[in-house]
C-alpha cells in the first residue's frame, strides 16, 4: 500500500497526504497503463472512455472529470502506486526593472 494517504471520496486536500488537485494525471494514467501492460485502447475500454479521451489525458491535453480522477486514484491505491505530483508553481521573481526610486 502507498505511504501517501489518498482521500478518494472527496476531491479536496487530505490532511494526511498531498493535495489531490496537484496530482499529475497525465503521468498517473501512463504509469497505471504501463504497470498493467495495457494499450491506450484497452485501458480506455476498462474505464469506459474513448481512445481519444485516454490519449488526451495521457498527453496532458485535458484532465479527467472528477469521477474518473477518483477512479484513477483508487486504481493507483489498489496497485500500491503513489500518484505522481505536479511540480509546485515557481515563485515569481521580484521585479528587477524598477529603475531608481
């Protein structure tokens, strides 16, 4: 089992784990599919989505809807796969072009 607690009942921040909205779903879909030895078509059929939708998720063009995000997280949890997280946003550099004040 994963060492990261995942609250699959809600798409909110879990106090015991990472913020669920920060999961890198493109990487998660690819990881799950590869770990299970499935093609995009096979995994799409299992999740009852089109191959185009699966391809869009895996290539980061769009993100699964809430119900599918929960399902993907549950599959990952059952497989003992820790969901990959997106890199935190970079802090904006201070404005260095302010001239003489």
